[in-house]
C-alpha cells in the first residue's frame, strides 16, 4: 500500500488558494457533514475546543472519503501530543504559539522520525494503515504538513527566521492573541492590530511561505488581499450562532 497523499500540502506547494473553515464541535457525523460543504480544508481545533484524541480519529475517518482536507491543531507545541495525533492519522498540523525559529524547529522535529527528529515509532498505527504502507517510516515526512502559528509581537518579529526553518510548510497569523500581546486584547479592529496582521501576512509571503488567518472581523478581505492564500473564512460556532439568532428574530414572541 502506498503512502496516503496529502492533497492540502500539495496545493500549498503549488500555490493554489485553499479556503478553510474552523471546526470547534466534536464528532464524526459533524465532521462528515462539514466535509460535504465544499471547503478545501477544515481545522479540527484541539486547543480551544473539547475535542480529544479518540474523537480526532473518528473525525479523520468520517471526513476521509471527501475532498475536504483535515488540519488538526494540538493544544500546544508538545511532541507527545503531536506524536499521538500523527499516529491516529493526522497529516496536517497547525502548531499554536510558535515564537521563534527554535520553537518552529522543535515542532518540525516532533513530526520526524530519528535521526531527523524525535517522533516515536509505532509500527502498527493508523497512520501507516496498520503497517500496510510500504516504507512508511522513512517516507512519512513527505506527506506531513507543518503549519506554525505566530500569535505575538515577538513572533511577528521572527517571521523570516521561522520561515527559513526546514520543514515549515506555512505560517498562520493568530490575530486574537496578537491583539492581546499588543496591549489591545479583543480589539481586532484596532488600526494598529489590523496593520500588524497585514504586515505579518505580507512578510510571510515575501519569505516564500503560504500565509493564513482566521478572524470573525472584517479584516479577512484585507488579509486575503495582502496574500493570505489558505484563509479560514469562518468559525463554525459563529456561523451557527448567527443563523440561530437570525431565525429567532424572524419569529418574535
């Protein structure tokens, strides 16, 4: 059996725009429903949503027959959590709060087997189709996509160094934490925050890496114009709340 192809990584390498959606709700049926909606990728969020490892595997299995590619965000740049997500079959990871090149290199190393990294070897995991993929261990990195998230002023200052780390496939700007680090917590519309986000995206693209963002603010079109080429254009929780509230408003008591 051949190594499963990571179509999301291939699209980033080819420079094709990829439109994503944030997934905050756990469950295989929910992931399958979202996978039918035509998005190029969906982010399964294990950092701020109640999604555990077993549920991640179920969601990966449910979405597998569809064209939508699954990206998983671990709770932290933790090699143990990263190892376990890879073993259950995640091929694309978004690593939160990467501050510098050293932390980016650590994230990449967590996805590579020795001697290139420190991923523990599990020969019969779902990632290798339970040992059926030929030469999985020496080839696994070929189809693993590592996106790192810059979420502070300090991290933005290190964009070029982070982008230069071998194995970093893209950089994601986190505007919420960035706004807090700038002294404007929750103020994503603040002119200085908007300017910093746009600056970060332009610098990521100038450094030769794909760039992304997710925001509920109207900053998104400006970010796309600046070069965000795999943007997450919505957050499921907000989409659901908006629909529910609008429906309720149509039928006053």
